C-alpha cells in the first residue's frame, strides 16, 4: 500500500545517504524518515529514528553546513517533531525534557539570523509549553528568539515566510496567560479577528506548511477568537467570536486530515470550544 511504499522509499534513501558517508545528508535523510513515519501516525517508529539522529548530529560542527544545504537545520528540527510524536503518545515528561533540551542546547547554538529555522525549532515547543501551563515562558522565547531577532537583523520592513504568524502567536499566548487586558485592547483585537482579509486570509497559503510542524494556522486563529469570545461582555459579540472560532478550527480539522498530530490538536480544541458553547446556552 501507499504507506509501505513511502516507508520503503525512505529506508532506501537513508541507506544510500549512509553509504555516501556525508553526515550532513545522512542526518537529513534520517530526519525525513522520522517526519514521514510521524505523518503516517507511526510515532514509536519515528521516535526510534530520532534516537538514531542523536548519535550522529553535532550542532557545533554541522549546523551551518546543513543550513547551507537545506536553508534551515532540518536535522535539528527532527527533535521538534519528536515533541509531537511524544505528545501523541501521552508522554508529558519526555515532551518537557525535549523542550528543555531544545531551549538549552539547540536554540542558543543556532544561527540567530536564520529566522525561518528558529521559527521551525520553536513552533511545536510553543504549543507544548502553553498546554502545560508555561505560556509566559513560551511567549518570552518567541518574542526574544523570533520577533525581536527578526527586527534586529532585518528591521520592521523585512520579510520572512513566518512573519504573518508573529501576531497571531503572540496574541494567542497573551490571551492564554493574561486576563487583565483593558477594554480598548480587547476591542482592537476583536476588530482584527473579525476582519477576514487581515485575519484568516493572510494565513490561508501557509496552512499546511506550518501544520506539518504542529497546529495549523487556522487552529491558532481559532484559539485567538476563542480567547476573545471568553472576554466579551456582550452576548452577541461573544457568540459571533465563538462561532468563528469553531468554524476556523473545523477548517483546521478538515485541512489536516493527513497530518495526524495537527489533526489531533485541532480536534481537542474543537471539543473544548463546543463544550463552552453548550455551557453558554
């Protein structure tokens, strides 16, 4: 079947890279195999491949060469994918250990100017920290390592593929960790969330690209709307935002049918939103 064909193809590619003797391309081949196994829902097998990567990957000697060959450190990113694999298996302790490893060992040694790579490294980690009560830590990391670093190296007018995600992620984390926003701030965020052209349409083209790393952009936007809905004083605004949140996350569920972890994440959020909606009736 198709799954077996993909697995066999990956194994052949990995073996060819191993025989070639270049650790840069061998590491990338293993990372691709881990990603493929994870996408097929074979999380245990994917984690076994990540364990093999640990023995051959040396960020101090390989990071620059991998980024030169593949634009970002696709080998280091395999550790970030392993966050999702462990989350899918319910292994919270292992997940938090991997997060600490990435923050302490991978992020500080990664090129701060490669914003795309840094975003990829932190994306799954941000959601995991948020879901485990560390939204403030997640926000500080994202602000310093991605947003501030981007401004320092490229300025406000600079461009990078992940830039449209900056505001949604910061807002999602703010709404998760704070409940002291004043009315003007909530009104401004509500206007933005209800402006389709400047909200969901801006992220439509990167939906699947980021869903391969963790939650899809539509799920992120759905969480923003949900957070705003819970802060509305007026029932009408609350219902409008809540319905939009549900609609966006339903889109995420549909869009990520072939991406097991992103799909699992979206379904969990959708259940929480519908439960809240029922409780408000």
